[in-house]
């Protein structure tokens, strides 16, 4: 009888140890999964999602502005003026609306990215956007 009681106690201790080990491994796995989900170079996933949403909103606003400028350029019968040559090394840029209108026209004509940036005073991202929206359109 004492043998059975002793064996039962040993089995209960082994089961308690196994349960404790499973609990510890479960907590560690959960912690690792949470850490892995929240890391993107140490940046929380929510912050990345929020930033991407803001970028998408700004791109939509630029797209809308470019569509509006495209409509305006179609309404005017005269071709868009080219910017004047800079005077004595000073970089003079035309007003912003003319920049985008000129960029649209140049993109339709198949102008290179570098030319859009230089002639229209656009950043690289703006020039890429104009090319994507208007390249190949007539």
C-alpha cells in the first residue's frame, strides 16, 4: 500500500512538472510571437500601418490634383509655356501650377525622369508619380 501511495505521489509530481514546463513554454512562445509581430526594425506594426495610410492619402491628394490640372490643361487651347532659361546661374522655377502642367505634358511626350525633375522643379517622387499617371497617354 505504501508503495502505491509513493508511486502516486511521484506521478503527480511528474505531471505537475510537465504542466509547469508546458506553461513556461506557452508564455515564452506567446511573448516571442508578440515581439515578432510588433517588430519591423523595432517599429510597431500599428505605426507602420498608420504611416502607410498617411502616404496613401497624400498620394491620392496628389493624384486628384494632377487630374484637376490635366482637365485644366485640356480646357486651354494654347500649348503650355516652357520655363524661361535661368538668368546667370540662378535657378528660377515657374509657379507650381505651371510645373505640374508642364510635367504632365512632358510625361505624355515620353520625357525622362531626370528632365522632369530639372525642368519642372519636381522631387524624384513627384516626377515618378507624374510619369506613372501620364506616360503613354495622348
